[in-house]
């Protein structure tokens, strides 16, 4: 898994690529939690999954945990760029019912700020 981040206007934008599975979820969870704890002005999260080729239940759990954390603080979580395969997993898991899916980062950013 590779990870890039941007922080802008109370939004944490995380771009992920590779496989999001049990082998990398602790790292991803810790990274996102550290960012949220370091900057209490972060209210929304955008996760760009365009480069993600696979996500398992552990990866879904990290996404759900960050969604719960950010929503308790009044924030929202957005999903961008999921491939058809990854999108199907998100859909079956129900995550797309609680997280907003956007066609691109620009649209997600406009809804998040």
C-alpha cells in the first residue's frame, strides 16, 4: 500500500494505492488517527481509492472506524475513484450507504468544506 495525504480547509485527503488488507491496516489506521488527533480542525475525510486494487474486511473495518470517529465530531467521509471491483465490495459491505461517493476529488472537496 502507498499513501499520500493533503490537508486543506479542515479536510484530510488520503490517496491510497495497492492492496488494503490485514497486512497494512494497522499502519493505515494509526496514520489516519494520528492526523485526526494532531489537527483538531480536521472535520472531514476524503479517501481516494483510484489506485486501490483490492480491499478486504480489515480494510473495510478501518474505513468504518474512521467514519464513526469523524461523524461523532460532526464530520463526513467521502469516497472517490473506487474501481468497479473495489466499489462492489464497498457496496456489498454497506459503506456506500453511509459514506458519500463522489466522482472526483474536486467535487468531494466542494462538499467537504
